[in-house]
C-alpha cells in the first residue's frame, strides 16, 4: 500500500513537471515567433510597406500579451514592438493610438532600464503629441528625450531633437527667434542627409516669416539640393512668396513653374509608394488564393446553384436601381448647375475655381477683401440652406476665419486651392484643419475627416 502511494506521488509530480515543461515550451515558441514577426515588421517598415509592417507588429504584440512572460528579454521585445507600432499609427494619422503605444513603450523601457530605448520612445511620444496639436506635452516629451541624450552624450540624437523642438514646438507656437536658435544649433551640430535639407528649409521659412528675406535665401538654396521633391516644393513655394514681396514678378513666375513641377514629382513619389504597397498586397492575395483553391472547388457547385437562383431577382433589381440612379444623377446635375449660377456671383468662388482649373500667375494674382469673404459665406448659406448658421449653432467656438475654411470645404475645393486662398503653407493648412476639428468642434475622437464632418452639416 505504501509503495502504491509513493508511485502515485511520483506520477503526480511527473505530470505537473510535464505540464510546466509544455507551458514553458509554448511560451518560448510564442516569444520566438513574436521576435520573428517584429524583425519582419522592421524590414517592411524600412521598405515603406507600412500596412504590412503594422500587421506584423500587431500579431507580434498579441503573441507577447498571450505569453504572459515578464523577464527582461520579453519586456524589451514588447517595448520595441509597441514603439514601432506607435510610429505606424502616427503615419496613418491615428495619433492618439500612437501616443498611447509610445507611452506604454516608455513604461516597459523603464522596467528594463534601457536608456536608449527610453530616449527614442520619449522622442516618438513628442512626435505624436505634436501631430495632435498638444504642444505643452510635445515640449515635455522632447525635453525628457533631450535630458537622456545629454546624459548619454548622444550627439546624433541631440541634433535631431534640436531640429524637432525648433520645428515642432517653437515654430508651431510662433516663437520664431527660439525656433531659429534651436534649428541653427541642429545644423551647427552636424546634421546630414535629409535631416540637413529639412533643417535648411525650416530655417529659410522661419527667416521668411520674420521678413528677413536676405537671411532666408541662402538656407532655401541649400535645401534645394534635397532629393525629396516634397522638400523642394515647399522651398519653391517660399521663394515664390519672397519674390512677390520684392515685386520681382518674373522671378516669381519661374518659382511658380518650379513649384508646380516639384508638386507633380512629390505626388508621383507618393504614388510609387502606393504602387509598392499594392504590389505586395497582390502577392499576398495570390498566395492566399492558391491555398484556398481546393476548398473553393468543393463549394463551386453550390455557389452556381445560388447564383442562378438569384440572377433573375438581381437583374430586375439592377434595372430598377439604374432608373433611380439616372434620375438622381439628373437631379444632382441640375442642383450643381443652379449652385454654380448662384456662386459665380462671388469673387471668392470664382477665384477658387480658377485656381482649381489652372494654377497660373494670373490666377495667383488675387486680392480678396473682407466684404468678398462675407459675400461668399452669404452665397454659401443661400445654396446650402443656411450652412454657416447651422454650423455656428452646433459649434459656437468657430471664428469668422474658421467659417471661411468650412465654407470653402463645403463647396468642394481642394486642400491645395484652399491653402493658396488663405495664403498659407499646405502643411500649415492641414494643422489648422486639425485644430478646428479637435479644439473648436471638440471632435478629437471622431474618426471622420474634416471634410466628411462638414458635408454632413
């Protein structure tokens, strides 16, 4: 009897040990797979395949959460995944999600005492806060990163932070002297490549903002060496403004042409990135299709029977829908014609329409008064059933200048046209839209775009 009890005890201990071994093995496999997915995500991110990289990071983070391990290696990996995932969220304009992910990475890096990782996560938190327009937090996060970079004597990061604090904080709050000081320190510290081009462009724009055109020009000329069409486009836009201020119309026309050429190149670069993403998606879909072919074959007959049964009903439905659609299109065309007849009496509308059709020097040479803008808002109210009054009733914090932007968006004008009409940089217009949505409309949590919100009112 005693021997049986001993044997039973050994069997129980053996079973427990086996369960522990299996559990540890499963956790090890999950962590190893998460590490592989993280490395694959970093690789895809370097190839600008952001959507595929995001999928890898999300799957890796899910595996790490399920692993429930808290050793140094797992915490380090979890922090790296979160910080990279936050960068992907920021790229796709999911700014609040990005900030939460970066701050969570900060907490993990603190647990493993990783100063370099912590420094990078603080900087990325600053970038996300800047995208949200939360400038006090932006400065705080950048300062945290700067303190660590100084302790580590990391000159490369110090220079990057000088540039980003100057551009993302002081420039945004319109403290231009401080912005110039910080960006100048970044350049003096030894920036190179694209960072140097961006710094020269930023410094040129800052001097232009404080009407020191002679100081602005050398930096803008240096920035024109950039390989990125988007940087050159912004430089030519600023040089165009300087030429107009100096009443050098011939030079302004040259800069205008160069601005348009680089705008087209920047759009082409963006399209190439999209093509690369679409190509990768197509390859993934092709692989998935091959794996599913066998399963689809078995179900094909059933699908055919269902398709034949529904064919008659769908044909009738399509005929009815086509008649309704044709009727709606004709009605919409009449509405648009009536709208244009009314709105063409507005100087603002006519000017915007010309800019949208042909961006020429003649079209850019406009002068709109407050009375013109008031007339444009009145005409918009006439066409869109008191649009501005309904807008103000819902969002009373909107200013008169905010109403101009909302009415331009309601009339369907592009971001490029609206930024030119407002005589501001395109990037500044994007930020202004975001501030209206988040601060004036208090719709920071709303996933819709600014234009979608306007078109529902």
